[in-house]
């Protein structure tokens, strides 16, 4: 396959969106699903809270999050699992089942569909999420959003790696990609890759410090292009 020639200018040539908390109001559902998936383990709630409050790291997906929770439970004598890897996999499956049931019921962030329809006419759009890619694709299709995106990228790749894939596919420089996210993990990925970042602030506490460019409603993203 012939790769596109790299375009070298400073304009925004491509827009990349995180999914949860940016386009869909689903952060609380995903957060609560960790508690529900481990609700039968005494002391697990405190450990889940600790892991979710820890400094973010890539990958920040369900597999690594549950693995960290299980590791801490075992370290503190709260879990005696003969096969911790199998136990973690079972709890990831339970987490996924909860999300599969609840996420389709989540509202979109106000203005998401309108913004995607508008921007897809002028820019190639991508999704870049810590959700497993097959699940993400099915979720996007269920909302009727697949036509808006040139590609939908999730785990097992990290968000930084996905940004590199997008730049290569589009034949553009990092500074020509705008990444729109709602968490410190998203800002960190943009920083590692070297592309501009806009933070969507719908709920407090998602960033460790001030974000240079912020929107509180999606329609304001148009001011940053």
C-alpha cells in the first residue's frame, strides 16, 4: 500500500476524539462497574477507589485496572485466589457485562451528534479510546456514528500508539492532529505524541492541573480549529 505524502503545515488537518466523557456521558457507569464487578470481595471497594484515584498511566484499560486491583487485594490479604490471572479475567468479563448492559442507556454529551456531523464534512475524524477495539466499534455502530469516523481505535494499543497510527494513515505531522479528551491520560498521550490537545471538562477532578485549552460544551470546540 502506498503511504500518503506527508503534508507539512500548521493547520488542524485531523481531529481525534476520546469516547467516554467526551462524546458519551459514560464515565460514572464505567467507574461504578469496577465496584460492582468486585462487590462480593470484602474490602475491595477501598482498593478500587485507591486504584482509580492513582496517577493515570497508559494503558488505562479495564484489563490493567482490574489486574492492579487484584494485585493489591492479594498483597493486603483480602483475596486468596489460587489462580489470580484467571480470577482477574473473570472479573473483567463481569465488568464488561455490566458495561454492555448500561452503556447503551447513557446519553450523549449534549451536541455530540451535531458536532460530529458538522466536523466530518471538513475534517477526517478518528476515535481513540481505552475501550477494547471490537467493543468500541460495536458501541459506535449502535449509536449510528460509524459514518462520521475514518477509523475507530481502541486497546490493546495505547492512545499514544493510536495517535501515531493516525498520523501515518493521514500522512500528516503530529502538530496537525488535534486530540480532544477529558482526562489526564488523554493529555499525557497528546504530550507524548506531540500534538495539540483540548480538554473537555464535564466533571471535575479528571485533570491533575490546569489545562491550557478547555471547553465545557462541545460546540466551543469549533473555536479551537
